């Protein structure tokens, strides 16, 4: 079953069944920025840069401010939390993912 996917623009709707390494996209989940989540449970940035309850909409807005074109997948689940459908954001690969996550965290 393909998840519904949409770019940040409300006028566009895309369906992407699954992202592979060859798609040249970074996959970004809200828990990467969630200060209530430990590093071992999936947070990717330092707690001092993390926020409470990040959303895919806020991440998409931050990505757009960096000149990226975010694609939202609202029904996606992180593998470590298969019962929580928090969604995920896809962005084009530009530079290191860790640097991108830090830049996004400063805009959340």
C-alpha cells in the first residue's frame, strides 16, 4: 500500500511507494528533532538544538527556507515507532545529512 505523499505546496499531490538510496532524497522524521526522544531511540541532533513535538509541517517549512523542495509523506512511520504515524519529509540530497539536520533545527 503506497502512502499518500504531497509536496509542501497544497496544489500538488504525488504518490511515491518507497524511497530507495538511488532516489537522491534524504528521509527526515520528526523524531530526529524531538527533545523528549533519546539518541538511542532515534533523535539525530543534540538536545540543545532539539524541540518538543516537531511536526512534518514545521520541518517542511524549515526546509523550504533553506531553498529545498520538501515532499511530505503524512502516513509514514519511523521503523523504531511502527505504531505512530507521524509522517516524514523527503528533500533532495545536498551536502551531509547531519549538517542539513542541524540547519533545519535552527529554523524550527
